[in-house]
C-alpha cells in the first residue's frame, strides 16, 4: 500500500478489524520509511450480473423487478411475507449460479420465477405465466392449467 505522506510502498499492518458485519476490513498501517500512520479499507468487489433481453439489450440485474412480479402474482394469496422473501432470494441465488460470464437471459429468469411459483402456489403460477407467456385468449389459459396437471410438468 502506498503511503499517502511519502508515497513509498513499504508499510506494515498494525491492526486489522472487521466492520459492517464482516463485509469490510479496516486496517491501520504504518509506513516503514517515514513512520506515518494511515487507514485502509478492504472490501469484496462483486461483478454485476447483467440481463440479456430478448432484443439483445443488456441491463443490470434488478431484483426489485422480480420482486414486483412475484408480489403481483401472489397478491391476496395465503403466502407469508417471509415465504415471499425466501422465494425472491431463491430466485436471485439461482440466477447468479446459472449465469454464464455474469450474464443471464431474461427468459431464463422468467423460467426461474415460474418454477418457484409452481412449487409455492399454482394460482400465482398461472397469474405470472399469463403475463410472462403473453396469453391472448382463454384457450391458452386452459392449455397451461392442463399442462400443470401432468405428472412430470416443469415450466
């Protein structure tokens, strides 16, 4: 670490302390050349997950968009707030793990949401699917509900 006083790279760590629930380390340092003491902070630099849209555009992953869709699908359903938070966290974790080169398609995210809702609440699944799959008529609704009744159905 370069000394802010004399600009040499020769220092020693005097003290290290965890901050912010372990998300950051504060280090007190002393320059071995001039004796100046200074503080440095060490944090993990996370790469931002990017979403590739159907038209090829890329935008940063935004968990709030998923949360909004899941909340709307589960509106007035008997699902607790903690269960909803768990579902959203599960979707975020799966999206991060299934990303290739820190990118994931919006279609893959939609499928992750459908899978989570299917396991949680079938009415919420159909609500979300109707918007996500852009149902145009009642027949498309009926086909989706019938597919759900199949024993090995996965969205």
